[in-house]
């Protein structure tokens, strides 16, 4: 599958979602509970309201991660395709490297997002809409929250700075390994080649040189040879690094749309070809349509939702 083909398959959907998501505000993650607003003799009521805000904050962080992942992929993919069309090997290597780094960084989180939200979606629905129905316990999303915080805030820090643990960046190789562990082979080798083209190294010199046994000839028109060589040798790797993070983000957005209808997502028809998402969404629709206030969630369902 060529870059252009992948782009044409996804772009109408992701550009619409990005466009319709413009202006969405994230506020719950900044809210602090106000004990004065609750009956001091009713601790359960206070915890129910706090849990509702906490869950909303988790969803906001999740949405921010998904939509920024789509936006980054959209921009890097456009830049990569434009470089191919322009026949600019150095711009191509820089853009494809950016796409690889961005996709790997996103997938470090996104591989866990849908898998965490899906078993918890009934609980989350009740916490958002009927918090007083939560009588049997509460779920802690600490592991997911740490990943979400790392995705949004991790960066390289100056010497002597001591950031919170989740704000510390990891090496690109660690993020790339996540995709390789998922079955996308060849990414480390591809990344190495792209780095040597992008940085001042021998490949960034000899991409402009024809080599014969006894002579070197300057040739400023070899860009497409270099570009097509990389695209052909790493075709399946490039497809995987684009598809897996995109599909993971779209799956999570589809579920988030069920929980917060104002947040745009891909159509159900479009989602029908991505994994088992269609059935999961259908099952949730049945639950939410049939739910009656006061029903709550059973201990067994709570245990399942919490991953235990």
C-alpha cells in the first residue's frame, strides 16, 4: 500500500474529526473538590461526586491524547507525501522520521487506551450521568492516568531540573519498540537510516553522488531513487507505523463519543472495518439505552471493570 493510498483512506475521516474538535475545552482535570459543598456526614455522596469529576478528567485527557495524535499524524503524513511529490530526499527523510517518532510516541499510550476504557465504559457512563448510583465501590485509573500524563507532558529537561516521574522523556528506541513488539518489524532499521539522512552523516552526502569503481560523480537528481528505495524496502513497516496508531486513536474516539456525545468520532459505518469495535459499540448502546437510574453496577461488573 502506497503512502498516497493510506492517506486517501484515512484523511477524509481524520480531517473532519480534527476540524469538528476545534475549540473543545478540557477543564475537569483542573478542578479541585470543594468539601464545603457536601454534607460532612455523607462521605459517600462526596466520593461519588469526586469520582464523577475524576472520571471526566480521565476522559478529557484521553480525548486530548487521541485528537492530538490524529493531528500530528495528519501533519507529518502530509509533509512526507509532499516531499515525495517534490522529489526532496532530505525533506522526505526528516518528515518520515518525524512521522515515525510521533506514531511511536502515540502508540506507547494508545495501545492501552481502548483496552482500558472498554471494560470500564459502563462504570464510566454511570459515574458521569448517575454518580449516586455508585454504591459498591470506585475504580482507580492510576496506570492509565500516568500514561496520559506522560504522553502530554514528558519532554527533555535541562540538567539539574527534577521533573515528576511521568514528565521524564524516554528514548525514541523505547517508543519504537512498542510498535515492533506489536508486530511492526523493521522500524529500528528504518529509523537508523532516516537519522543518517537527516543528520550530517555519510548518507546525506552520497545521496547526491553516483559511485563507480574508480570515480564519484555529483548528481543532484538522485532524490527519487533514494526515496523509492526506502519506500520499497520498508513498505510494510511504514504501513504499520501509520495504521496501528491511527486505528487505536479512532477506536478510542468512537468509545469516547458514546460517553461524551459532543466529542466527534468516525462514523459507525467507518468503524465497522476496524477490529471488533462495531460489536463493542453496539453492546454499549444497548446498555445505555436500557439503563434505569438507580440500577447501579454489580460487584462482579465492578471487579471486571477495574481489571481484576
